[in-house]
């Protein structure tokens, strides 16, 4: 199941997102809960969870291709909006580097 490689991949994803959007990683990657819930805190966005998969999000990328955003909702759940990182940076008034 878990191990060093998946942990390293997750930590690298958190660091990458913080480099792109600013903010900081949450100590213990949210494992402690409470004030430490989530993986990252980004100004203007709040607390977030970071997930990386080799190809597990293929359908999401396909749905988003050629579009500005993707809206998702499971029955009896809240809507979720998926945005490309470039759009998030525009909304946060930062330039893509």
C-alpha cells in the first residue's frame, strides 16, 4: 500500500503547488487534524488537499479539455469546480512562471 515512494510523491506535489500558488504546507500533511487539517494553505483560497495520481484523473482532464472549468456534483453533495492552474493564478492575480 503506502511507503516511501507514495509519501515522497505526495510531499513533492504539495511543495510544487505551494511554489506555484504561494502559501505553505501544513505540518504533518494534515494528519493531526484540527488547525492542521488539509495539506496546504493558500492565501485567497484557504486550506486544500493535494492529490497526485499517475493517470487516475484521466477522465477529469478529458472533460476539462477545451473548457474554462469543470463542475462536478455527486447526488446529495455540494458542487465542486475544477479549474486549470493558469486560471487559478489569474484569479489570484499572479503570473504563471
